[in-house]
């Protein structure tokens, strides 16, 4: 063995010890990192994020054990011990399409109804929705359409066609139809499927050809009835106005005649007073003037009268005027 071998032997041993320590340190770092990663993954697996428009059902080996309805973070056991099933709580709408239904008066009408529904934020109904429909909104919409279609036939039989289609808005009762239909289907959907029906509305309404003809004929008859009623009212009011006018006219004429008679009586009284004054002043002249007035009234421009001259009132023509003062 040479002197150089003795010189480098202890250095090689020290380097080997350093390499082993480095390897052990690196191994420990890898183990710590792997442990941290596993712990982070395990914690992430135990955290449940609940959005504001959802609810989460925690199932343990397939059996629902908890329902989380409050938005935010929650905890669960890691899979496969516990799993999560998200339940959508947003409001949805479902349309039935046009349905041919019969009214109480035996006519047909085509009605399309929409339904606004959602899974209520209630653990009992959420479990019921998950159990009955397997968390399938499309299946829920299909079941809802079936119930609404059946309920439309029952509800429509409680209304006449004029209650649904009418030119007078006061006679249209669409809101009553909607309320009755919702009252029929809402309890059944909530009890059987855990679905809350929030609103039911008529989306479209039309009439088949036969019903349309009958409706037009009925509307025409209603219009004719209204026209006849208004014509009769107009004639009655016209007769009342004419009667009032005739009565007012008669009252005016009567008042005028009364006033004229009063004026004539006053004039005759005044004339009598004038005649009396004239007679008292000169009776002969008065008699002569009265005779001439009487003759003027009897004879006109083309009148020929043959009488004795000594008969009144023509005696004044032969005797002449006589006065009271000459007697």
C-alpha cells in the first residue's frame, strides 16, 4: 500500500457519510411533501362547497344522511365513505303545449299552460325529490306536464267558454282558471315529488274551427243584443226628452195665454174706463162713434148691405150726430 492511499482513505469515508446524510435529508423532505399533499388532498376531499342556488345531500354508502341547505363551506367524511349529491334549487318553467279541453257548455278550446316550479329549500322535500325523481329535472318536468294536462281537463269543465274568451274584459276569468288549476296540481306535486309549484299561467289560448264559428255567432248575437238594448235606451230617452219638451212648451203657452188674458182683461177694463169717461163727457158723440165703429166692423170694402136707414147702427147716418148737451 502506497502513501497516497493512506492520505485519501479518510476523505472518501467522510464524503460517503455526507452523501448518505444528504440522501436521508432529501428522503425526509420527499416524505414531508408527500404527507402534506396527502393531507391537503384529504382536507379538500372533506370540504363541501354549497352554492347559493343549490343544496347538497351527503350520502353515506349511498344512503342520504344529511342535507346541507345553508350556502358556504361544510364538512364530510372523505370518499368513498361519504359522497355529495348537488340539488338545483333554481326556479324552472315547464310548458304543456296546446291541449284540447272541453268547457262546461260543451265547446272545445285549445289552451297552453306554463308552470313555474322549483325544489323548495327544505330537507324533507329535498330528500323526497331525490328519492322520487333521482335528482332528474327532466323527469320532474315530464311528470309535471302529465299532472297539468290532466288538471286542465278538470278545471276547464268548471268554466264556460265565455268565461275564457270574451270581448268584455269584465267577463273574462282567466285568473280564476289559473288559480283552480294550481290548486289541483300543487299539493300533489309537493306531496308526491317534493316539487313546489310557484305559479301556473295561461300562455296561449285559441279556438278550433267549430268552436270559433260558434264563438263568432255568439259574439254577433251579443252585439246585436247590446245594439238593441242601446237603441231601446236611446228611444226611451228621446221619448222622455220629447215629453219634457212638450210639457215645458205647454207650460210656456199656458203662462203666455194666462198673461195675454190678463193683459186683455186689463185693456178691456182700461177701454171701459175710457168709454165711460167719453160717455159721461158727451153721450151723443159717444153713441155716434160707437155706431160708426159697429158699421165699420159689419161692412168691409166689398160689402153691400141694404137696410133701413132708421135702424141701428145706420140711423146715425140719416139723423146725424147728437150730443148729450143738445138734449
